């Protein structure tokens, strides 16, 4: 062998293996997606069939081979739009979780601190104050008596409606302003 046979333009085996592993990992994420999201990705028919088959397989060795097959099919596919959409869906899921946790924190603060309702009302002025105070009082009584947290759930539901109502109103006012221009 001479040094002339070595070609720098071809990728190394390590790089090819890393790319294949990355494609296979994206394939695993695709297999985990529900059918409606898979349809939105507009994948090739052969790839969709391979993903559907992977969902049906239960034997470990067969799953591994099917995932390798999916990875091989994905080599000919542009992965950038798929990865971008998967990241958007993941980000949206994380956003929803963060909003849910924020609502839970509001409920906890209101049940533990009397002044928390004033802070909530300052941030969300459309709140029905009397109804919220009643729910807080009932939830505290239920907790002290060891009863099921019916009012606490109702309080959470009210907090969610108020917080989501605020974002809807903000979107509406933005649309009205852009129409006036």
C-alpha cells in the first residue's frame, strides 16, 4: 500500500458509525411517536412501514434489527426537518409542563399564604376574587379535616382557567392592534 491509496475526501469509519447511530436514535424517537404526529412529518412510505413494523415487534433481537433497518432507510432522508420538528414538539411539551408547575405553585402558595391571592389578583385582574377566596377557605378546611381535596382541585381548575384566559385575551388584543395598522 502506498500513501496515494488513502483518500481524505471519504469520511472515516468512526464518523460513518456516529452518523448511523444518530440516525438510529432519531428512528427510536420516531417509533415512540403516535401515528398522528408521524403523519405530520411527511416521511417516505417505506420508512413509515418500517416504523409501523417496529411498533408491532416484541422480540429484542428483532427490534434491534428493525431499528438498524430504519437507520439505514434514514441515511437517504434529510434528517434536519425531522430533528427540528421533534425538538419543537419536545419544547412544547416542556413548556406545558412548566406552565402546569407554575399553576401548582400558585395553588400551594395561596393555600399556605393569605397574601398570595393578592399577588395573583395583581397579575391576573380578571380573577373572580370571592369565588377564589371561598375555594381557598374550603380547601384549607378539607385539608385540616383530612377530607379528599375536592376544593383544592377546583382551585387549580380556576387558576388554570384564569391563567389561560389571560393569554387568550393578550393574543386577541395583539390581533386587533395589527388589524388597525
